[in-house]
């Protein structure tokens, strides 16, 4: 479905809801002036949630009315409308208005309240456990190499593990290469040493991210004692699979009334969690179980409503009492534990750690420095670095036309030359083909237009088929051809295929074309094209779809003009998918504007935490 079609459908749905709200308001006996404001407010808040916001602001509704009304007038009319509740008396009202002027659809306000309760309740009731000396010794030994390199400086990986051992909820934020997986492996080892029967679940929002987590834990666990390695989790789940999604209705088997049978939950790529899914996940975890959320607060937020992980990880400050506990457990000087300045209040004091030391990129790495420029909003610095890079890791093609120039097209096609060579050398070897394909990817900000995913996939497919000239290619009448990379777009639990999984089309022994998906140590699994769930060609993918992936090289293609999709977080996410080299194709003005445009998602989650704190103090 094209972007234009999606926007049109969204407006039709929002219009229909708004008309229903107006009729509802009039049925309550509200004056026409109040019903009209409620109608417009319902439309604005509906469109806001479709844009990823959890709520909208009264000033935005006043602007949409365009009749001279100010925010206070809008507030009064909404409260007169008979369809707008307030937090303390919301009943079954479809709209909720909080004291700070945020207007919600009822269900989103309910999600915020439930998520805040689910997390704050664990924090309020937790007491620092007794940590045996043997566990402290294990923790010290696990990070001995770090400590040798850091001297008296704080080792934040070790601190993150200590915080997870001391608390019920731990939020660990770090960019690519900052050692999140290494930290988790050490944490799992400590949990299993403390309790050999600890029931640990690992999960991620997508099948691709879950599979990568399983593999990463396996690869980084080789230094652990054999008996601990044997007890490590051997599988990661998608969150939907962990919760037991039901075939109909989108309900889950596990929820607040039927909790998961686990002692600890580790969620990777938590920045992809939307508000609704995060709420349902937290509610399904037993009150006495640990929750560890891993992600990158600077990455793109979820496609759906909310920026939950960024909000939860906004405040890494630690109380003196917690610093003393960490220092004792980690055998490091408390004075070395100096926390960064918070971005904002999060409601989760003593539970957040930022990993900033990068083990993948050297201090003079072009990718690392460019990512830092982008994160700080320094567009001039980023562009200057792209123009003058001498590290060999950055390339900028100053191409902002409506159609990519020949130089840009050749850069895209050159990126897949190694994949083409691998198929020419052995067109029936999925190992070499999959490895070659994983080395390079074109990342687009949008789907539509000459600089979008669909057009680039058509362009590369045409070139690829022509260059490969495979004897089993049926020709242009079919979209299926040897070497076609295919990405799954919808979970299929029967086939064990998940959103984001990528397979390669290859002929079987009889010459029939099959899609081969990697299955870790089990090799590859062949699936007939006709059995695949929704899918698409995967030479190019959106930056959103690339989250949780890493490639040796990426080419980032931005659109001709700025649009709301182009944000600082999108550019940062795209650039940091690369291990070795980034080629950025964009006009200077579009790139500059994107870096200067941080994502703005309206939410009241910190306010919900604050309200709970006030209630606890006064209750």
C-alpha cells in the first residue's frame, strides 16, 4: 500500500471517529459549540496517534479549529462536551484530558497509567537483596579485562550488571558496539550462579532481532564455565510469541491475570516497543521477576504510538545509596561512578544506565564520529566530516535530485557486486550467498518515489537478473528468479517465519525455485514461494526495517525533499547499521534539515510516574 493511500485511509477513519464523537456529544445534551470542538479534537488526536504520538496538545487542537480559540477555551468546551473525562473521573469517556493539557484517546491514557503502575510498583516495593561474596567475585572476574583497561575509571558494563542484580527493573541504553550483548551474557551468568534454576526468557520485538540475540549470546558465552553455558537460554522469542498471541482478536494468552512462568525477562531492541505492547508485556511478568530492557535511546522509536524506551531511559542518575551498593559489589571506588546529565525525568531513578564506550569503532572512526555529530544535532559538523573524511569509512554523494544520478545508481549496484560474484561462483550454496548478501544493504527513508525502497528494488532486480543470466530465471513474466533476496513482512507461526526474516531464492535438486532461510546451526530451511506470507524483494529496505540489523557497508538514500519521516533519529539509525563503511546519498539541505529535526512524540508517561509518586507519598 502506498504512503498516499495509507494517509487517505487514515484520514477517512479519523473523520468517521470524529463524526461519531460529535453525535455522541450532542446525544448527551452538550451545546453545539462544545460538540464541534470535541469533533475536531477527536480528529486531531486520532491523526496524532497515527503519527506515533500518544496524545495531542490543546494548542494543536486550537490551531486546527482556526477560529481564534485559545487552549483554555478548547479545554472548557471539551469539558462541556460530555465525551471528555479527566484522570480522576474518566469513567468510560472516549477522550481524556489531563491537568497539563494533554488530550488522549481513552485506551492510550489507560496504557500509560498501566505501564507506569507496572514499572513503578516494582521499584517501590523492591529492597536491595543480599548479594553473596561469591557472586561479587564472579562479577569482578567477568569484567577483569575491562577493569585492566580502564584502571580507576568506572566500568559501566559491570555497573549495569550490578544494577540488574540489585533491582527489579533495569534499563540499559547503548549505541551499536557499546557491549550490550556482552553485558547481558555476564548478567545471565550471574543470575544462574545465584540461582541455577533461574527461569530466564529472552525476547525481542521482531523475529530477526530475536534470532540475532540468540546467536549473539551463544557467540559471547564461550568464556563462561561449562556448567553455566549449559544452562543459558538457547532461544529468544518474539514478544508476540512469548505472550502467546491468539489466532483471532489480537489477544494474548499471558497477561496480568495469567503471568509468564519466569524469574527474569531480557528484552533486546526495546526501542522498537510501542506503548501498547510494552504495557501488555510488563503486565505479564510476575511481580517478583527481574525485567531488563536493552536498546538505544537515540534510535528510531516504534512505528506505532509512543517512544517508551527513550522516555524510560532519559534519567541515568543514581542516588548515593545505590552508588555505595554498586561500588561495594563491583569493588570499585564510588567516586568513579559519575553519571551523565539526565535528558529528562523518567520516573525510574536508580534503574537506568547508559553505555557510551564503543568497542566497535575506534575513537577516530569516521562512523563513530559522524554518529556523534548527528546525535548532538551538529549538522554542520556532520556535513564537514562527510566532505573531509580521511578514514575511508565515509562517503558522501551530494545528490539531491528527484531521480538518483548515475554516480549514485552505480554506487548502489557496486554494493551488490560481491553477492553477484558469489552466485556466479556457486548458485546452489546458500551459505556463501547469504554471507555475501549480508555485507551490504541500501537503506531508504521512504517507500515511494524514485528514491524509495520500491523503485530501488526494481532497479537492482533488473540489473541483477540481466547480469546473472541464470538459466533457471523464468523471465520478466515472473517475479521469482535465482538470487532474489526476499524479506518476510508478516509473522507466520506455522512456518516459523517472522517479520524481517530474509531468505535467498535458489533452485533445489529438481530445479524448482525455493526460498532458503537460515536456521542457525541447523543450516537452511527451504520454503516454496507460494507458501510465503506477505513479502517483498530486499535489495533495499527502509531504515525502520533495518533496526536490529548490522552490515559491513550501507548506502543511505534520502529523498529529494524534507518530509516528516526525516529526523535525526532516522539518520543516526541508518548510519549506525554499518560496521565498516557508510555511503550517504543526499542533498546538503535535506541532510542538514534531517539532523536538525529531532523526533517529537507527545506523551505523558513521566507525568504518570509523578502522579503515582505523589499518590504514594500522600496515601
